[in-house]
């Protein structure tokens, strides 16, 4: 009981000193929100809309061929009339120029109609659409391949109808059996299939919505990222205050009273934990009210991750204080560790954007586990059960830091 | 002696091979003011830190008020007060808050701590500055606060490690008068100082330390008698005679 009272008096003393230090209050509470406002502004709109897919087409056929008629019909004349998700069809005027554009990296790829398109369509010769795409643009290549296959299937079906119609018309003598007459008839039939003025019947799009697409609020990853960074940073910097206790000889004075070492350590830790809890409360309240942060399906999971972050940061601060001898080295190490671990752990931008090898390296930092947990809960709709690995990892970090701190404090000289 | 409140026997303590305390033995009777004198680096502060249970000795025995400082340090801590050589204060807290905090740490209730804190501040002439932030106090005022904290909880034994070092004559005199008052009340005090005149007037007995050892121990009168006429010789003469005139680090 006496120990608990000592722990509380020590923590209350630290909190009193903290509250009176206006610079510390600014650094702990206001400063993080300046970062959040800045990064919210910078990241506004990122991921809020889908960029429209552009499909480029060209033809190798001479002017006057049916493919020109088809492309004129397919080409998107007015982008504003396109439905959400519908791709924009761009007609490349010159096949050679389009190839050069792909080779030069200016164009991802295109579909080209062959030189013999009209003749093949009328005579039933094999029809081969050409897909020319940048080898590095795998997604576009796949999309173009898919469109080309659909187009070829549709053309093949129309080819059968046209051939049968042409045969019937020539046999019945309605049109002459010479090539110009047959071509004119085919053009007329294709004109019915691909009406001029947009809206291709050769390619149709079906847009299926899976869930409601809503604009991503950058605060949903900016606020937890900076919470992780500043909770850790603020606690780590407090290690300097603990070292100051030793250098100011107040620690020695405390040790000469009936206060045990464990109580002193407990008091320092409790003071840091209370400060951290105040900090995360302010973070979330301001985040929800001012930045409209969505805590996702499991607010309890968010709370658990936040509290664990406070506990491990406080334990880290005490551990750091027991490992260094001077205030300067404590402050330097606190700044260095915080500024290395924060970006590595995805506090400045989402770590799921990192390459896999960097994501694996980042797992050495508690920040990565914490931000991963917050992102799962707040961006990807996960539940508490989905963040158990993150919860366990953060608890392990806290336990390791605490064990080292206790061992060092018990064995180190005053 | 049966009335010895402090018993120190063959105390040793080294730091990285350097013998800071090398076989120190002495006793302090209840109600006695015992002076520990010596040049810088003589081992006085290390001895006090061991007696205050902040530091463990390599060997030797310390008994305070019947309790072993090594085997039962908590019992010793309950009956001692320490005024360290350095200013061990929270500069961001007020004078009153400093005293109340350390009062709570020695086990006083909130009311008792505040009452004793105000009484001690009055004793130190700082009652009107009770709510002033310590950071804004002069060196002399901080020394008096440092001393006042050591009195919280009414300790039976007081360690005063150079309590008057580096302050103005007024503050020094004030602290000195308070020690005289404590002497009259019968408090046991272990006192270190570089001011020989203070030691001469305050201490019943004095031990002179050098190189981690006690090289002489007697009453001020007895020490002065060793080198001449006690009426003409000062304790400083004795000190210089015993420790030499060469400069110390």
C-alpha cells in the first residue's frame, strides 16, 4: 500500500512539472496536430477517385477501310458523357507513330486493326487484331488483350452474318458480285452495327459496383500514424527528464528516503503512462471531432492498440533512461530512434505501399505493428480478431523494454 | 559505547580500483554533532552516501539506531534525513511543493507534510516565499530549502554534507543558527564542512579524513592541543598540519 502511494506521489509530481511546462505542453499536444493538418492537406484527394482507363486503338488499313469507320464510331467524343468506370477510347491516327510512342514510353499500348481488315471481314479470311504494349505495363497489356479478344469474338460473329448476307444478296442479284459493290454493302451493314457519333455496339461495358465507393479520408491513416509517432517520441524524450532526476541528485535523495527502487521506477513509468493516455485521448477526440476520423468496425481494437502503444513507449523511455548517463545522450537517442522508426514503421505514409522487403525490415519497429493494426482496423474494415498478431507484438515489445529497464535500474549505480 | 547511535566499523568502498573509503571506523553518540573534515576527494561524501544507504560498502559494518544499513536499509532510512552537498531540488516546483513532496516520501500524511513544510520554511526564513518557484530562488535560498527538506519527518540522525558551501554570509549564518538550534534539541548530526570555524564551534568531536582514511579523531580542543596552544591554534592549522598544504583535485 505504501509502495502504491509512493508510486502515485512520484507520478503526480512528474505530471505537475509537465503541466507547468508550456513548451512541453505545446510539443506534446499542439505540435502533432500541426503535422496532421499539413499532411491531411498534402494527401487530400489521394485515393479518392479512380483514374479512368484509356484504351488506344489504331489501324494499319488504308484510308477508306471499314476499320476507320469502326474506330470513328468507337472513339470517345465527349468524356463527360462516359459512365463511371467506362473506359475512354482514343483513336491513334498513325499506327507507326503509336508504336514509336509505346517504344518511347509515352504510351502504354494499343490495339491495331490489320491491313486486310475489310477484305477479311467480307471474305471470311482469318482476322487478327494486334496488341502492341509496353512489356512493363502488365496490367494494361492484360486489359488490352481482354478487349481485343472480346472485339475479335464480336467481329467474328458479325463476319458470319455479313458473309451470309453478302452471299444472299449477290446470288439473288440485288448487288453485283464485284469487290467494290460487295465492300460498299459491307460498309453499309457495318455502319448499322457501329453508328457514327459514339457509343460502340462492338464493345460494351458492364460496371458492377461491389459496395459503395466513398472518398478515402486521409485522416484515417494520417491521425493514427502521427499518434504512433508522437506518443513514442514524447515518451522517449521524457527519458531525458528521468536522467535529469539522477543528475540533479533528487534520485539520490529519494533513495535515502524509505522509497524503494521499484516504487521510483513505477512512479516514473506511471507518470509517463498517464501523460501518454492524456495524449491519445486528445488525439482521438480531436481526430474524430475535427478530422472526422472513422475508427472502423472495432473502436475497441483501436483503443487497445493505442493503450499498448502508450505502455511500450513509456517502458522504452524508462529503459532508455537507464541505459544512458547524460541528458544529452538521452535526448539524442530519443530523437534518433523516433525519427528512424517513425517512417520505417509507416507513420508518415502507409507502410503497405512499401516493397515487401522493406515491410519485413520494418517489423523490427513497434511502429510498424501499431500502424499495421490501425490501418487494418480503420482502412480495411478488420475486426479485433484480425489484429491479434499486432496486439501480441506490441505487448511483447512493452514486456522486453520493461524487463531491460527493471534490470538496469536495479543494477545501475545512482 | 551503549549510547552510540551510529557505529561504523572498518568500512571499505572502491570505484574501479580506487579506494574511496579505506577502513573507516567511528562512532557517534546520540545527540552528538560529529564533524567529518577533509580535503576534496578525502572520502567524506562516499562515507555519508554509504551511511545514508544510497551506496553499498564493499565491506564493513554500519549500525544506525540499532539497524544494519546493509541488512535493513529501510529501517535506517526511516530515521535519517539527508542534506546532500548538491542542491537536490525540483526547480519547477515551489518551495512548499518540494517540502511536501519529500514529506510524503518519508511517510507523512498530506496534512502532516504541509504542516511540517510550513514550519521548516518558517525556520529557514522562507515562509513568505513558500509558493515561489525554486528556479527563481537565489543560491542561498536554495541551500536553505535543501536543508529544510532534510528535516522533513523529524529524523533522529541528520547527515549534513557541506550545507553552507558557496552561499552568502547571511544564508550561511542562518543555516548555522539552525544547526545550533538542532544541537540544543539533542539531534544527532554527522556534519561535513570546509569551514573549520563552524566545525570548531559546533562539533563535540571531529574526524579528519584524507585518502579514504581517518587520520585523526578527537575533540576540537584535543586536536588543537596536538600541535600547540589550543587558545592560539585554530582547527584550520590542525587541518593543514594533518593533510598538508599541497593542492587537491
